[in-house]
C-alpha cells in the first residue's frame, strides 16, 4: 500500500487552503450536485509483498460539487491466514482526491472534441507507519460514448529523501452495460509511474466487473453489487522485480458492495 513518503509541511497548508475554499463554497446555494457512499468487503489472493491472502473492508465516497469533485478511499487490509509469511498482519491506507474544475469555477465550457473539462487535482494519502504524502497534478475529464466517466490525471510525486523526483499517470473509468443475465459495469484504475531518478517504474492495472445483484433480487438498482477483481502490478511499491525477490503481482478476488446515494 505504500508508494512513497511525502512532507507534511507542504501537504497540510495546501489541504487547509483547499478546505477553506470548499467550506466557503458550501455556503452558496446548489453546492452539492451529487454524493454517494460505498461500503465493500474484498477478499483477495495472489498478493506480493503484502500477505498472500487478505480480507479488506473498504469505504469510498464521491461528491460532485459546484466547484469540482472529491473522491475519498480508505482500506483496512487484514491477512486471512495467521501463519502468513509475508507482509504485516494488518494495515490501513486512505486517500483524498479533491479536484477544482476550471470549467465550473470560471463558468466556462472548456470542452473540445472528446475533452470535457480540466481540473487542478490533488492526491493526499497516508499509509499506516508512513508520512502523509501529497501529489498535485492536472486532471482531464473525457466525454467518450458508453463511459459513465473517464478521467486521466498527471501527478507530480514527492519523495521525502529525494524531493520531486517522479511523475504518475492515473486513469479511472466506469463502463456500464446490460445483458440478458442482468446489469453490469466495468470500473477500475490504471497507474503508471515514469521512474524518475532511476526508480523502478510501477504499472498498476486494476479492473473490476460489477454485477447489480440488488436489481436481480428485485430491489432498487445501483445499490447492491457483487463481482470479481484482478490486479496486475509490475514492480509493486517501486521495488524492482528480480529472480530473487518477486514484486510483479497478478492477484484476484471477489467482493460485495453496497452504494448509498
């Protein structure tokens, strides 16, 4: 779960400034366009560095606001086997990803072709036992037929020992579809670091297939989901894969999720 360290002295003032902007905007009418909260339990196997088999409660929240949006993610990862031989038995990780939309703030249509909007993005996160990390960046929203959302972000990474020494490309997406068996969606993330200052380049691809179990059971659609997940990672945690210590991962798992909105 740990990618790098970062400094509190940079992250905290900027996060505080952002919260002040968000707070003042919240007083205006129609600040909240949409909010959702998701709780999930994931069971996964095939992990590297972390325990090979894990069970993880996850909380996620997303809000679309008059000045941008924010995504919140937190995971409490626990080993499923008491005699596991790798990683720590329990750890946590959380992140806040607020984005200030240029189109919304300046009330201007920035769309051009498939480009929908441009935003100033931030990635503020912490792993148990490590410093808070802060990554500023630029976000691009895309309007692509069939996708509920498709976003790409370019972040500047800070390493406590070596400074601003790497870059990260992040993509997340959602693609719903229906079949005679029910309603599905493919959601996921893709991350690629550029390997600054000789660091190992990380590739992290995590697609998930969601099935609308609630609708299949005759309940309201879009709330109760189940599905499968795979996670391919190359050079996990920026640790170079070698014949003597493997850090390339192809893990797999299943989950149950409930969405409140």
